[in-house]
């Protein structure tokens, strides 16, 4: 998907996250990293077998989520390059 094809959404989905990082540390680090783009309403990260290595960040504004999506793609986070996707409800 090209960046010009990104539909407006205030939630971004991240994967390829380091699975060895504890859940609370992961959430705190994602909050700190993503908050530079705008106000965050929630960070969801679960450590179940099916959902580990993934997280969702919900921003208060669509523009903040779009800027984070563009700015953090392939960002080296705990030794792995994050992959970001637009979250479709």
C-alpha cells in the first residue's frame, strides 16, 4: 500500500516487535516513542501466543496517527524493525 493510499484512521497496528520484551515495558516504550507524534489514547499489547510481537496504538487525531505511520515505518525498536499498518475496524 502506498502512503498516498492510506485511508484515514486514528489507530495504527504494529508488528515484528521483539517478543522478549515484557508487556508493560513494551507498552511504556511504545507510548514514549509514539507520543512525539501526538496525544495517545491507548496502547494495546498482549502476550498471548497468537498476539505476541504485535501492538495497537490509538491516537486522539488522525493526523497524528498518519504522521506516526510514516515516521516509524522500519524503525529499529529493541533490535527489530517495526512494521506498521493502518488498522481497519
